[in-house]
C-alpha cells in the first residue's frame, strides 16, 4: 500500500511543479484524465506496469526496484546535475556552457547572450529525469521554489521555440484557457 501512496504523491507533486493540468498529463502519457486523477488520489484499483511507466516517463520520474542482492557502492555520485546538464548542452557547440550560467538562467528565466542554443538544445533533448535533477539541485543550492525553476524552463523553451511535447502541452493548455 505504501508504494501506491508514494506513486500518487510523486505524480501529483511533479505534475504541479511542472505546471501541468491532469488533462495535459493524460495527453502526454496516453492515459485518460480519469486514470490520472485516480492515480493521484491513490484510488486506482489496478495499474499495469505499462501504464505506470507511461505516466512516470511523461513526468521524468522513474521506478526503482531494489536488487535482490545489492552491491556496495562508492558513496560519491560523481558530477552534480548542473555540471552534467551543462556538459550535455555543450556537446554540439564549440563554447562550453558553464554550470553557473545555466543555473542563473533557470533561476531567473533569462539566458545569457550566446548560450541560447545550448539551453534550447538542453530543454529539447535532455531526458526529463535529468532536468528534474537539475531543478532539484537549483532548489537545494539556491532555495528557489521548484515551481519557479520549471516555470523558467517553460519560459525559456517558449522563447527558444522548443517543440518538445512537455513544454507545448502546457502552452496548449494556457492558450485554451
């Protein structure tokens, strides 16, 4: 029972942070709005792994299953999400996007001149799970509300004419209102 509570809380929280309605999330995940509502309320009777994966993928969330015999790992996780995202955004460009420039853009919603293509590419192509980790780091390091970081990503994506569904689902909903 704890797993369904955790799922409902995570889905509702991430959907609200991103700024999606249940209807928009349903469209992105291929589920009905009623199913999304039941998942968030924790009242769904039977949820297949396929449907669970669809809604989690649409939100950049994942499902983790602990291995039967976990191996001990080094406590260090390597690069921080902002560092990894900045490197990812810079792959196709001669100039590197510094993590602090990315952080400033996500905190304030304005991209430093010369780095528009980098951040546009990041918002278009990076896995949503990576973007979610970046949001979490900006929130933790700079005490910026997660909703603000997601809103700034949407603003930048709109300015950069990013065509990724997650940004357009929100824009389509806003235009419909």
